[in-house]
């Protein structure tokens, strides 16, 4: 159970005890008003969405109603703040007005709705905190309805009060089951609710405006998004895998911004100037005689102060992780530099599987530094360049096959998907792109030669999307390699980034960017990945259901369709090979304890996903917890793990941000040490393929290729 997850992407954190060092920086109601620049940005967005979007729709009363619906959902997706009267009032006054507001550039209504949300949130958090002094009776047999997707808006405050009583009771019970004392539970929850309200009160007009414009953009189609100036910069950082700053990842913990991790080799790491868990008290620039106190500031504002041009100085006042609030802080001076985000780049490893050396290349995203390439920089960063280099290293290590791991790779550059495919095929079409006028363009690999001509497999899961699906589909259509894993996400659309400041001839960033769906891509065989995704040649158990995650969960996603195939020549056909691989796979995993644990977890997930409520009776919940303890203890024993691993696997009642940076770092390290059963089995399947191909090289020769099963739209 967790707090309402909104499009504002709020996270919770535990407020640190002791006196506050400064009053938290919040946004006043007077500051929550539209700006002329926002009216202009909305104007430009409407022009693109009504004229140039792949599935453009008019900005009329019907669209206005959709925008209102999605804006309300973004603010209160769980229906736990607004009252029925609020919603009816919004619909009566604004359902056919928002289109006029956008066209006239008069966006006051956006903030009127948001201010009502803020009022209701304050009422709810205040009420939740009053319950902490009253205590709860956990002998009562009652059910807490935590899944409110199909719930109606509360008719009055009494109805919401009852929901929040159960919500707070459940929060208390989770901590009680984790053996925390009542006084500590009350303190933890009071700080949790107070901090949640503080996080919302720190959101500024740009956050509100971005949420509203995304409600409009996503009413057209789910992958069209508006990015404000700050979000635009973060998107560019993710694509170029570099920024200019100190090389530290920060997170919010209560009133403090805390060092979450330090980039190896970055300015902050040199000389151990800061370390994980250190709290940043104040920030200053080279010329500043006095530093700016940032205790209580929102994370994004502190990051803005710390980032800056290369070779400039930033001063940080830091309270060490091990110090109390009364401890002495220290002043740290760091010269900013260009920081490469290597953890998000492609990387390799070698796995010994079935007596063979299998090279693994993990690719988290299809990244490309567009600006550096446009400038003509010879060393611009791209996923294809990095993978080509890694292939060379793996060749020198004499691997017998390569597995490309695209699990959780949400995509990125379309051009990179095409070029990366070219490392494994010798010229030919890779993907077909159809625009809104039904014109089809074929994107091809034109480079002669291959970087890797040996056995190949691609590992995917439900979170593999977009460019990942282009690459996996091309490898599959050419018969160049085997696709292993789960059916992929099913995102078959192409987005283009529109710089609104450039369009409007602005000298400085103020309008943001629009990520606009301009086309749909199709496989070289003419099929689409839209809704359907890429169906693996050899399937692993699905860890996520299509009903819970993927393109098919969007109510306004584009439908599945097909166009004519491109002219291409398959180089392999695994029709006869895959059944042999499947037989070996099934025999092997039937005896693999780790794979058995995975199947057990999937089954438990499937049995629980249909639940919408949970008991608030202590005896019942304790019995469930003891069953979990027994199951986890048996697993720990089978793995030969220490007994203390048991406690780490159980619900501790805390939300993720409440565990602290040090604990989070330890958790990530522990997860990294756990066996990756799907990657291991993927490597074994590929090793089997190497053996079978060596025994019979003709088993994968091109022959009659039966058409793959075509699933209906939405499946």
C-alpha cells in the first residue's frame, strides 16, 4: 500500500528528527498563477496537436472534457482528495471551457482547479495526523479497500474520513507488524504525512502547468508529452549521458537533500569530498560571500544551484552522514566538470554457460548526443558506438556468442536502433516509418560488413519498448538471432522533439519542448509492434501481465495494423532450432531452484493482483506475514544465505524514501549480488544454440518460414 501516485511524480521521505535548521521553502498561493509564457507555450502546443500530430484531433468541447478528466486524474488518481461536489463543479464550469482557455491564452482556470486540490490535500493530511493520537483497534475484522480505480468520488467529508481512517490504520499496522514501538510509529507517520504535504506545497507554477499540458497532450495519444524547461534539460542529459556538474546523484530525505551516490571519477569523488549519506546544508557559487541555506528546499531547486558550467566553482556546506544535527558542518569546494553517466551506458560481461563463453551486452537505452554529432565532434556519444567497441572487446576475449540484454530498455533514438541493427546485418532495411499522410519511408543499414557475424540472441521483457522493439523485430525478421523472454511493451510510434523556444524565436529557454508523435513504425515484414509487441521465439514466464503494463493498458493508444513488407532477405530461419532449444530449456529449468523461486514469485503476484482490499485485523495480517517468513526462510536456507537475510526481504512498513541513502545503497548492492536467473538462462539457451548449430550448421538455413501468429488489436 502506498500514497496516491500522481503525474506530479511525488516521492515520500522520512523527516529527520530534531530541530529544523531553516523554514522549508514553499510556494505561496499568490505565486500559483499563469504567466504570459505559459499561455504562449499552450498556444504552440495546440497548433502542433491539432495539425501535425500523427493522430491529430481538434481542440473543441469534446477535447476540453477529455483534458479536464485527465488533469483531475493526474492530480488525484486514487480519488482520495477531491469530493464529488468538487468534480461536479469542475465539470459544470470547465468541461467545455478549457479549449477556449488554451486558445485565448488565459489559463487561470488551471490554477483554480489546482488550488482546490491543494486545499483538499491539506485537509486530508491534517485529518490523517489527528488520527495518530487516537490509536486503533486491530482486533476488529474490517477490510481496507486500497484499489480505488473503480471507486466513486466521495459524497462528503465523512466518507473520505472513513477511507483515511482505514488508510492511516493500515500504515500503522504495517509498521506494527515490523515490530516498531507505538511512539516510534506515530512519529514516523506524522513526519510522513507532514512531508508529503510539504512536497506538494513546494511545487511551483511550472510543475502545475506541465501537468496540465501533459493532460492535454496525452488526451491525444499516450506517448505525446510536454516537457518544461527543467524536464527538457533532464531529457537531453539522458540522451547524451553527460552533464556539467559535480558528479553526485542526490535525493530528498525529509528537510535535507542527501548524496545518494557519487559518480566514480567525477569531481565530487576526487579526494572523497562528499560521500553517500552526506547532507547538503547550503550552496554557493565562486563569487558568493555567503552561501544560500537550502535546508527544506525541493530537490530540483538544489540541483539547479549545484549544476553549472565546466571549470566553475561551487561551494557546499555539508553535514556528514555520521553526524547528528548538532554536529559541525564542513565547507567543500568543488570545480565542476563534464561528468559521464557510465552507469546508464552499454556495458559487457562474460558468462560461462553450459561450458561455453557467452558475451553479454546490457543496453539500458538507445542514447545519442545529437548536439555533439551536429557540431561535428569526433567523439560524440552513441549506443551504437559503445556497443561496437564492446563487441571488439568480447571478440578479443574469444566469446562464442553474444546476448544483447534489452530488458527494461524503454527505447530512445530511432536512428540508433537502425544503426545498432547494422552491426549484425550486412545492409538492408531495418524499419519502415509511416507518417500521418500514409507515406512510408524505409530506414536501412547502408554500411557494408558486420561487427558480429556469430551466434546472437536478444533478451527482452515487458518493459522493452520502442527502439528496443525495432531492434529485436529486425533481428527476428532477418533470422539473424533468437529473441528470448517476454512479449515486449508494444509501443510502435515515433516521437519527434519540438523545441518551442526555437519555433517562437526565444533567446532563452522558457516555453519548453513538445515530444510529438509524428509517425508509426513497422517491421520489415510489414507487421506492427503496436499493442502486440515483439513475440519472443522462446518465451520465458511473464513477470508482468499485459493487463497491468504495456501499450494495451492505454485507453487511447493507436490500433494495431499492417502495411506491405519491405524488400529484404532473411539470413536464417530458426523454425527447426527453437523447439530443440525449448525442450532443453524446459528440462533444465525444471531442476533449477532459482527458476523455481521465480515461478513461485510470479504465481504469488498473479494470485494477489486481483485483490483490491486487505484485512486490518492484526491476527490475520500476522498470519500472512508468518507465511511469508516461512517461505523466505526456506528460500534463504536453499541458497545458503545467512538468517539476517530474512528480515531484509519482509515489509518493514517504510516507504522507499524513508530508508535513507545509506540503506538504499546497501539494498541496491544486495540486489546486484542476487542471481539474475533470466539472464543466466538466456545465456544457457544461447549456448545450446551454439552447440546445435555446430552439430548441424544447416538447421538454421533459410527455408519455408510460417507466418507468425497475428494477434488482434489490444491483445
